[in-house]
C-alpha cells in the first residue's frame, strides 16, 4: 500500500512563487497540516516507512509526521523531489512572463515549465517518478512525502491517466492519497483526524494554488510508459477518478 502526500504550505506557496529544487520554510499553517497528516496516517495504517524528498520543506513535513508516529523510519529519496525550474525558481508567473514574453507561444499547452534555463526535462521527471513508484509498490506499506506537480504525475502514472488529465488533478496540502494495488486512488482528508477543541487546530486550506492546464499539446496515455518500462508495473483500469482543481497553477 502506498500513501502519497504533499509537503505542508510554505512561504513561497503563499507568495505564488515557483519553488522547484529551491526552498522556502513551512508556514505555521504548513506545520499544522503536517502534524494533521501524521495523525491521519496513524489512524489508517501506521506505516513504518516514510520516503521523503530531500528538499527541506518535505523533510520538515516528514519530521513532524514522525512526531505523531513514533518509530517510523525516514529515508530520503532524490526521485521524489519537485520538478526543477532552473533559473525561474523563486519567481512568480508574472516575473517569468516579463523575462520570456514569447515562452508560452513557443511551448504551448503548459510545456514551457520543461524549458526553464538549467531546468529539468519531462522525460527525466517521468523516468524518476516511475522508478520510485515501482520500488514503493514492492513494499507492504510506505508513505511518500513529495510535491505538487510531481505528486500529480505520480497519481496519474498509478491510475493510468492521460498526462493532460493527471496534471489537472488537485494538489492539496491537507490530504493524503492512498494508491491501491489495482490502480484506484482514495483521497483521505485531514478533517477525518481533526482533534477535539483545545487540541491541535486544523485550519481550512484555501483552494490550492491550482494545477497546470496541460503540459502537453495532446493527451498521452501514461499507461504507455508502463509498457515501455519507463513507469510502474501497476495494472487495472481507473474506477474512481480523483477530483480535479478548477483553476490556477501549482507552485511545488
């Protein structure tokens, strides 16, 4: 069983800045989200392993989860880090548009995010997340702490969604996704583990900064990547589609 979650809210999330491989600290709300996710994991399965992106915001989220689940082992895995945006990291969408006004015309459909100076290619991202999912599937139970864009793509790979559909999935910071062996995905909300008044408050999170409209001009079945060995070996049709975000753009 695989549990997948995003790190807690960060300062850059609040400011609408792209993080990529750079970092910014968790906010007070982000720390509350991490602790609440730990309580939710403890309630459902108490996983003994936590694989985490090496980026500080993800490591801090994992550290807070470990406070709630004593004895859980934490292992950093570079394959879980966010998509690198190179020289655009720390900038807003508007700032990037000023620097590269023709970018979206040259790379329509959202593909511009894979054309950042010194950034990461889509092939590199798909290769590493397919690999980590395949390894996680061999474990009895493991929780993965990752990021917004990469988390969407991992859920899409698991469920066999077209990339365009996967990249429209929500990327909340107050929920956990349970990846079932048959390709289905359950969404678990921290509100299930919300404590009584006087204990840890779980504040409502505003609509996620959003999702990319598409990273590709046309749909590409992520299931095809499995057949070529670039993704996981999970099988099964999608029975329950995850909820999609309606607008905006994710910031890691």
